[in-house]
C-alpha cells in the first residue's frame, strides 16, 4: 500500500518544520515539501489558510484536513488515522 501524499508548507530555517519533517521521515511517509520563502504563491496560501498569519508548518493531508504547527503527538496521531 502506498503511503499518503502530504504537503508541508514551511521554511528551511523553521525548527517546527524540521521537527515535523523528522516525524514524517521516521514514519516513512511520503510528502511534498514547499518552502514558502521560495514560493510566493505558497506563502499566500499559508497566510490565507491561517487568517493572515504566516504560521508554519502548515500541513495539508490527502483527506483535506490541515494541521498548523502540530505537536509531535498530534502529528503522530494523524498519521495513525491516515494509515488505519
């Protein structure tokens, strides 16, 4: 079974983004990384999604749900639900 495709909007300097990517990598989940410092359309998506804030990581899941700056446990729980 192929792992779900997840999109992470973030920035290379962001500690929370690094942490989220580490969890996804350890869980062997495929994802697309979009650096909002390099992609202005993605930056506008993040700002619009977060009601005017540039909150990262903003993580979009294949079921249409979004987690913003999730804790380790919230992200791990979401991955378990997706793989159930």
